[in-house]
C-alpha cells in the first residue's frame, strides 16, 4: 500500500509552486507579451483598415458626385449646343432661301429678257418672211 509522507508532500508542493512561478515568469510571460504586442499590432492594422475603408467610401461618394456633376454639365452643354446648332442652321437655311429667291428672280429677269429678245427676233423674221413671200407671190414689197 501507499504510504503518505508529509515532508515529501510539502516538498513536492513547494517544488510545484516554484515550478509554476518560474514557468509563469520565463515561459508564459514572454508568450503573453508577444501575444499582447501582436494584439496591439492587429488593433492598429484594424484601425488603419477601418480608416482606409472610410476614406475609400468617402472617395467613392465624391467620385459619384463628380460623375453626376459631369453628366449634368454634359447634358446642359448638349442642350445648349443643340439649341445653338438649330439656331445657326435656321439662320443658314433662311440665308440660303433668300439667296435662292434672289437667284430665281435674277434668272426670271434673264429669261424675260431672252423671251423679249426672241420675241423681237421672231417678229423681225416673220416680217422678213412675209416680205419675201409677198415679193415672191406678187412681185412687189410691202414697204
């Protein structure tokens, strides 16, 4: 059977406590210190990540607002350009219409002059033909 020795028990308890003290002092303390430094480093990195995420969200929102502003300004510019182009084309068409009317009027007067000249020439030729025909038929002239 087992015998219980109090001195051995107390020595083992003292050695166990001594072992726990040194184990805590030289093994666990450095491990906990490393873990604490790592936890602080991770917290710092998390703070930087959260700050980066917040900055990224702010930049994304600013970019979205700027794109909306560019689209709005582009729409206004497009409307203004279209209105100006329409007005300029209307002015150009009116000017072209006026020039064409002037050209038609000048051609009408040229045609009228040509018609009058042709009419006078025809009248003169008709007179000549009548004179020639009269001389040929009656042998005398209509003078």
